[in-house]
């Protein structure tokens, strides 16, 4: 799969000739920093538009990382029940 391709089962057309909104990308990198309290670290890089610039957030707070993931998921074009 190329970096800008959709999964093979999803096309750019919905069968009616209209274009389906672009899918976003979310990458989470986590690691542990010894000697730090808390030692948890996460970097979240996300985009809602494959053509736009990604946003990056770094945090030491697990709850903040989860909040960002939830916001990103609910902002996707599908309904919350599709997640």
C-alpha cells in the first residue's frame, strides 16, 4: 500500500459518482523515560486531510493521549457508531 492509498476495499467513489471524504491518519509513538515521573511519554501525529500538514502533540499524560485519540476518531467522517 502506498502512503496515500486507502485500504483496497475502499474506493474514492461511493458508487453514486460522488467522492467520499478523505480518510485521516493517526500515528502514536510511546516510550518510557527512566528517572522521570511519570516515565510515560507519547507523541501523536495526526491529520484529517492527506493533503494538509500533520499536527504533532507530545505528552506525558495518558489521559491526554486518549482524549486526542477520541477527538480524532469522532472527527472522522463516519458516525460515532462506525468506530
